[in-house]
C-alpha cells in the first residue's frame, strides 16, 4: 500500500475538504464497457466528452473534437460528428496581482526550462489522488463512483491541446476559488515580500505549496487553461478558466451532461504557438518518463499503436490471363500482403515502485545492475553499488554506483557539470544538472539517484546552494561514497581496485587538494609506486607497515617517471640504509601529498629539499667535515655567485660528487618543471620560488678532493674554475632542473671531452727521412761532430 506523503498530510490538516497543492483535484471520467474473450471489461470514455456513442473501428478518431479513451480503433476513417451545448456564463473574479508579473516571476526565478510544467501538473494530480486515498480510509463513499486511482494524459498535436485527468478528490466551487486563487489572495507584492522575508530568515521556501505556483506553471506553455472538476462531496461540476495575459478568471457551473465526470479534475491546456511541440504524444511520454517515472500512481498516455495483419490484394489482369492459358499451371492461391493497422490506446508510461524504495535485502545484484544500465545508459556493470536510507534530521533514500570505466569525451575533473546524480523529490525527478551542490567536484564520477521528502519541488540552483538540508545530504552522500570505494579497495580481488585507480585515481588526488575535511578518508585510498615496489602500487598503510623502527618520516620524490626517480642521486644514501621512498610520477601527486602533510602521525618529507634528516646525524663528524672543507665550500660559492644560496656538505650522497637541492620552502625541480609548462604561468612568482637552491657536495668523491686541492694551491686556476662551472651544470641536470643555456653546457662538455681524449687513440708520428735529389744514388749524410765535455776535470 502506498504511503501518504508528508506534504499531502500537511495540506489536509491546513484545509480539510479542499484539493492539494495547486488545488489540483484530478478527474475521473465515466466508464464504458467492452468485451475481451467473452468477459466484460471497463474502460474510460473521452476526457472531453462523455455519454456519447463510441465509434467502431471504421470511424475516424477525431482528436479535434472528441477524445475517446479506452477502446481501440483505427486512426484512418471518416470523421464523426459531434455537437455540444453552449457553456453557461460564469462569474468573473479579478486577480489582485498582475498575471504578467507572476509569469515573469515563474519563468525567471523558479523554473529553468518550460518542460517542468508537466512535472508540476502531474505532481498536483498525484497529490489529489493521495488526498482521496487518505480520506477514503474514513469515508469509503468517496470512492464509490470510480475505484481506479490513476493519471491520464491525452494530446492533440494538430491543435496544440494537452489534457491531463486524474480521479482524485476534485474541488467544489469554493475550493476552486481558494485553491486556484491563492495568488489572487496573496497578491504579487505580498508574494514577493513573503519570499524575501523567508530568505532573510534563512528558511527553506516551498513556494509551490504556499502560493499555488505549481498550477500556474501551466502558463509557461499555455495561453488558456480550463479546469473541469467534480468533488464527490458536491452534486455539481464546475469549470475554472483563465488566460495568461488576463487580469481575471471565471468560474461557472458545467451544465453540459456530456462533459460530466464522476469525480476528479480534467485540466486542458491550449498551448502557445511556439510551444505546440509539447502536444506530440512521443514528447509527452518522454517527459513523463524523465520527470515522473516513479510517481506512486500509474500514469497512462494516449499513444498511437499498430498491429500487422494479412490482406488480400488484386492480381494483375495480364498475369491472370497467362495463368488461364497455361493448362499445366496449378491453380494458384490468392495473393496477400502484410499491412500495419493503426489505432490509439492507453499505454502505461511509468513504474510506480522505484527500486530505491524497496528493501535492500529483497533486491538482487542483477536488479541493481539492470537499473544502473537503464538509468545511465551504460553497458558495463558497475564496480560497486550502495543502497541506503538516511533517517533523523534529514531523511532521504539513495543508490550510488562506482562506474567500471571513466566517461569518454569529457574530463569530469575539468567539467564538474556532469549528469551523474539524479535528484528526486517525493519520487518526482527534479534535475541532474548540478555544479557541486550534492557531490564535490572530485567525486563527480559517482553515479546514482537521491530521493528526498524534505526538499521543495521547486528546487532551484539558489535553493540548493543555501539549503541546510542539502548541506547535510552532501556530507552523508560523500561519506557513503567513500565507504563504497573503501569496500572496493578491501576486496579480495586486487584487480578491481587497480581498475578503479586507473580510471579515478586522479579524482581522489584532487580531493586531497580541495577537501581538507575528508583527508582521513582519502589518504588510505591513495596508491603510489616506490623504490621497493616499482611494478605494483602500494598504499600508505603498506608503506607505514614496512617502515624501519627508527624511521620517523615518510620519504618521497617527485619525478616524471619511475625510471628517472629510480636513477636520481638523491636516493643513494637512502637505498644504502634500505629506506623506502615513494615515487610521485603523476603531475598532481606532489601537490596532493603536500596538502596531506602527514599520515598516521608520520610527516611527508621530500628528499630533494635541504636539511634532510635520515636519523644518523653525527655532530662531531659534521664539525670536522665543515672545518676541512669549509674553504672549498666558500670558494665554490664565490665562483657560482647568485646561482646558489649556499654550498654545503651533503649527507645524502654516496657515489655522486654533488647534487642541487631545493630550498625548504621553495619549489622542487619537478614542480618548477610543471610550472614552466603552464601556458599562463606567472614567471615572476617562478623566479621567486626557485631562487633558493643549495649546492651539496660529497667530500668523499675524487672530484671534490681534487677541487679541494686546487682551492688550497691556486684558487684562480682557470681549469679548476671551469671544472666548478661544469660540476654545477651537471648537478643541475642530474637533479632534475633545466639548464638556462643548454648550448653553453654542451660546449663545456665538448671542451672537457677534447682535453680528456686528446691523443688517446692517435698513432705516434713517423720519422720522415730526406729523399735523394737523384734517383738510384743514395744521399750522402754528414756526421755531426760532438765536442768532448769536461766533467770533474776529465774529458
């Protein structure tokens, strides 16, 4: 049994006996019987005329004059004649407010598109049915005329007419004045003042329920609206009629017996010229499925259908004569062809029981997956789903899904306006166009439906942004989404989370930057490569579990690839000490880790920054090193000048002669590279952030020892100074920085190579003998006379 909505109960308590919301009481129409398989059935008459003879299949369905509902017949035949008695003259009522001002308010303030008119009018009809069902519990006589509770929509696309009927509570004459004259009672000035006061007070605005705006949304598309209604508590049927640009409306008694209905409301919209496209049956059906798919009462739409049958066709005379002349030809059967016969009939358009209202224990995984594929036009099953109900301060139901793959064509991180979350209010679809109101940008990949009974039906972007209910809903939805993702990460099948991380890992890293409140939920879900796991990503929990007992920090290095990170000189001493280092190879990784700052009381430390503490400091040894190589550091600093902030003894090198580290609060080499690649990067800030670089030397390396000797013997030696310059340039490249003048660096390398390779593989020069001037005659050589040298008085 359907439960009565809170809105309907409150409406009943406010005005017993009147219709709900717009005062929309729905219309039941008389029954007509027909026979199926020898059994008498009941079906509806026309929504516009009643008591007339139903045409047979050879007569034409004339939507211009008559809507016959309930028996099927062909749509191609002669037009049936009909006549109607002239309506009685009604009483005119003046609006207190100008309708034009009201329309401006509705179009520009409450509704973002015109098609919501159908959603509002169907919701009104549903309220009227809800109220009737509630009242019939204590007064069963209210249902005696028609027991079926449903909504039916019929269209005339040629004339631009839409008719909406329901078998709800209906209205009396006074209820028509009270319900459909709500705005007349309030007045536009009072309406705007009440709206402003409620906003100033910080209250949520259920404008439709308070001011009858839901019914008046019909004027978004209609020039004229006619409401015929019959209350089971009244013997008379009344007609309300109003026009969009008029300052008054009329109410009259309907004295035409052919138009009488047993109970309910019939709403007829005469569409504007530009909006007649809404009268197409296919479009109406699409709007019902989009906005009112899960209204708790069946909704029928009047649709053209067809069935195939075989009919005989006349044979060609020439072929018939030929067959007669051929005695051997057997007698042929008459020729037939298949034709499609068209007819009109009611078609159920909605599902009255949405999956999220069912008990999760009764819903299978196949049901969830089928709903996901159908709702979001997906072909792959989701990685995970979560069906939950939130009660307490805010009540809502929801089903959330994690897709198997990321959407193609758009990057959801860049464009947060996805259509992944469908918001329903009391099972009526409101919108799927959100900009972070229900889910933060980094969780925009999560898909699902949310159904709330606490939000007003006229939800607008401003209401969503300011509503306290929405803020509470957002927190709980985000929490459930993280629980769902955590469940994937804890699955026995590790491939499921690997698939998730490949598709949506960047989204979670963005969450580290944008959502400080949920750092504790995001951090366990992160995955990185490391110096001890280059093929398979590990979690931060796994890193902490593998930490050395004396290790206090979580070490990381940012680079453009695992290969470059593995071969960097910064890792040398850490690898010797068997300390694990995280490799941040995604451009967003470094910023995400810097925003996390710590995990489980372990600080994140960049091994490319100055003052790296590996937990093995020896103050006495450092003091001796500074004394021994202090002069060398000063000499190198003097040569490099402003290129570096200082020159220090390194504790992170073992095999490399030097390295260039970043300042403690400056950009790392990886960050500097990323900032340079930005199209609109601010170069002034780049210069400031990269200004502090520290040149660290390895005093145990042979090159540094040679330079120390040069510093002590001759600090102005050109070769030694060139060696310092080349050492800095080499450290610049090996540390991940980009040389300012690559050509100059290349020239220095070529010069050093030339010096090192000079004569190494060349053959020794051959002795050249003089050639005789005459061939065949050897040249005479003169002997050199050497005078004796006297040594110690002897020759």
